C-alpha cells in the first residue's frame, strides 16, 4: 500500500521520515492477508488474519483514528481446501501454508473512509502488508465451502468480501436486476496487496455470459463490468483469477451497485496547481502557463494545441496520464511554424513521459501534439492533462524517501541493512545523510549517506545483546546537503509521517540438524523420517509440526503435533501421504520446531526453527499404495436408501479387515452411512447410503474411504461418487 510522506524543504536541506522492512535469522512473522478485508463504518467484524509463524497470540494493529482492533489475535483452526491436484511440474513449486488467527475490528460511525494498514507482532518480529478498508456501504462476507460454486444472494448496493480459494475457485454473487437500470460491479484486490488478478463477468440464471469485464477498469478500481439488462430477473457476478490460481491470500472486495460509477474523469481530477484549465477544441494560440485537457479517442488521432512562445524563453511540458489511471501511452511533440519537430518526449509502458524542457529559438506560434504511442484501440478514457509551464518546474530542492513497508525486524545480537530510496525533487542533487531516531534501548544505527546524484543507500540497524524484546515506534530521518549550509529539520515536525515500528526479535537457540535422506514410500499411509535436534543449551519441551513455509506444495500431506520431552534430541516425524497423491512425485516436506524460551528478565517468548534446506527435508518418491477402493457406480441418485457396490483390493503384503465409511465435506448435510467392514478374505461388499429429503447441496463428490489397520498405522484408499438430485 502506498505510504504518504510529507515533504520538508528549505534552501539547503531536507528531513523526513520513512518506513522500513527487515528479515531476521529466526522465524519472524509474515502477514499474508486479513479476511474480510474491510467493513462498513459504524459496525464491527470478526477478521481472520493469516500469515507465517503467528505463534501464540500475536499483537494486532489496524492503524488510523476511528478503528479499534483486538490487541491480540487468538489461534484458529486453519481453513484449507485442497482444490485440484497439482500435476508435475507445478507441484514442485514452493508453497506457503499460512496459519489462521482471529481478531475483531470495530469502526466508529465517523471513521474516515479508506484503506488502513494491518500489522502483527510476535516475540520474533513484526510484519505488515495487508490492507483493511473502511467503507460506507452494507457488507457481506463469503461463507467459504469446498466444491463447485454455489450462487450467494446479495441485496444492492453492497460490498461482498470474498477470496478465490482454492486454486481455480469461482465465486458467484446473485442479485435481482430491473430492466433498463445500469449495474456496475467492480473489485478491489491489487490495492489490498492481494495477489488476485481479477476476472469478472455477469451471467444470467442459465449461465450465459451477458457482460464481460471492461478492458480498462473504472477509475479507482482493479476490475469492472457493467450491464443494462433489457429484462428484469436474476443476474450473477462471477469472480475468479485470470491466471486460474488462488489461495488463502487471494482476497477481494466486490462492490455491486446501480449508482453511477464513472469509467473515467475528464478533465482528470488533480490537486489545484494554479494553472488556467483549457478543455475542448478551442483554437488558441494560448499563452503559458496553462493546462491543456484532452483525450485520444480514435486510432491514429493526434491532438494539436497552438501555443504562443517567446524567443529565448524556457518552457516545460509535463503530460499527466498514467499517474492518474489513464491508459494513454503518450507521445508529446513540439513543432515550429514550418511543421518541423523541435522537441519530443515518449511515455514508457508504465510511466508518463519525463517533463520535456524546450527553449523557443524565435517568437511565434508553435504546435504541441499529443498522440498514442502504440497502434491499438483507444477511446474517450484515454484522457490526459498537459501542463505547459513558462520555465522549469517551480519546486523547492528536496528528496522524497521511500521503502517497502512500515514494520521491520532486527534480531537481538544481529543486524539488518535497510535500503532507503531517494526521489530527488526540484533539481536537488546533493548527498543525503540518513539516521535513525527514537531507537529502543540496545539498538543502534550508524548514519550513512546517499551519495550525490545517487538514489539509494543501506542504513544498518544493530541490536545488541541487551536489546529489549518487543516493538516500538521509530523514525528514519534524511538530511539533505546542498553545499551552502546544513539545516536539520527534526523528524518530530513530520506530524503526518507514517507510523513506523521496529521489532526486536528473540533468536531461536535450537535447530533441527540431520543428513540428506531420500527414499520412497507408498501413498495412503504414514512415512516416518528420523531427525536430530541441536538444543543450543535449551532444555525445555519442544513441539514439532509441519512448517508454515514449505519447499514444495504438500499435495495433501498431513502430520500431527509432537512434543519432545526436556532433553530429548531425536525424534521420528510421521507424515501421512494421502491415497490420491501423484505417483512418481518427489514429495518434499519441511517440519518446524517451536518452544517457549525464558529470557533473562523472566519473560517467556515463543520461538521457532524452520528450514527448507534439503538436509532438513523429508524427501520421498511416492509409489503405488497397498490398498485400493473402487465402486461399481461413479454417480448415484440422492434419494432415499441407495446401495453402492464396492471392491477392496489389497497388495500381497497387506492383510486384515477393511473398514469402508463415508467422508462428507462439512457443508453437505442429510447423508448417512453405516460403517462397512470387509473381512480379510473378502473384497466385494455393499455400502448403504441414506439421503434425507433436504440432503445437500451436492456441489462436491461424496468420498468413500477404506482403511486397513496395521502395526505401523492405518493404510487407506479412497473413491469418489457423484450424488445427483
């Protein structure tokens, strides 16, 4: 989320504050999402915050006046939908499995509308990133279920909070539409720091697409679709990811309304800068300074403006388009009375042209032309504002300092280099001295200079052995040096500078150590990997579980939480390989060690060790399972009592009775089945399912699971049956 920085400038120097970010050597938390990502002011909402290494009860903040958040989050059951099986090579990519924690956010009735920053803190650091939005419309929150999408009814106007999870998920929001009314659905996701690339359309009750996503989103949105139906009836807004991805962090806020939503603004909305505004096709010539407002509406069109320029006078042409969400990729040309080009500037694919400086060689009428750089369809939304100044931009010398986030971490006894970037303004080219202020006890920073004509430098933070574990507000200041005298402007004057937080992390004393091991194991049962742990002087209990951060997608692998007794240095971790895993896949599983460690001041801190190094991985090539389950029918009618013939197949080295049972997703109700036991010398049997009259919804298949108990654990197999009403 962009941070607002106040610019302080004088004749010789500049001082301002920025936010910074830092990794540490232990397991600092990360904040991946907050869901829902907003609420209507005057209401309160329970939020689910997801991230890595959110141990115990992390401190929780939502910034800004009018917002009250729970001081701490509480652990919650992780919401996880597996989604489609990832085949090779996609299953080999790195994957995060954010843990979930719950909190509450209350919004005052007069809370300012807009985005707020979200931050979390643990004993091992701090993290920001997610955005929470204060809105003014009624809001609903998606109740997530597994399986095919089911329409969710909404009443307009509304903001629907959802997320595309799991991969390839589709959300459908249904509303009643009136003939002749124009409806707009627009989504915010990128502006929430969500990885979702939105794809919207509107479909009718039969599933026919009646409106597709606009090529250029309505101004201020990340994706939009509009429709004026010719008949009244049910309409549905469909939301998915354009790259057919998805996950816990793919959150969005969908607004659906019949109110007017502009595609673009003309003239472009800008802060007043004192220039006379010209719009339309007035012939001119015009005198500088002036602002020329136009748009490139047809392919190949060239907007021409006549200007009366004076010999020897310097002029600046500054075109504004992309910076105000216009898709125009502009070319600006200045020609003399004879039609000869005397100056030219072009936009890049991501930025407007740099301001163009030109000194008129003679008095006369010159033409400044604005056109689209590429041969592509254009339209009235290709708007621009061309500032023509009679001289250079009148900006005071200074710099604007920026970094990526507003919460950062340094480990006790360690250090971290903070990269600070300087945007130079008003022709300022001198060095900038960076320093840190209000640092907590035990943390120091050696001032460093951004050299003259350079744009960045690293400021190193050092946490001594006596640094207090916790978080505190800090500031980073920059002192610009112009070569005359140095005027230090205290960062205390920066009243609207971002609130920055530094977290001092408690390092983890223990670590998992072992040698590289690679083997094979059958799917459908548990594989045990032996590990050793170097306690580093810590002698308390340690919990072992699957790590939040994995080297590869787990593809359904699960595992328990083990507790090592004080002094134990060896353990065998059991990982269950599901029966549907892809054969021949190299499964790489990472485990995490967590414990409460007492500090010298008596406080306890929860710390963890997690590594993706191959020596700490459980590396297993998946082989065929020893048990198989099949059904005579792959689909059944969901009514009354239904008998399903099943066949259990065992390998030669597997014996014993098999239990066959029904496994249902939580949202499917009204279906029961008595467990079936297939004797060791039998393979064929019949499972009886009973469907209540109101059973369903059947948007996901029914899963039948067979289990044979062995001395080393259960061996399982699964089969799926579609239920149709």
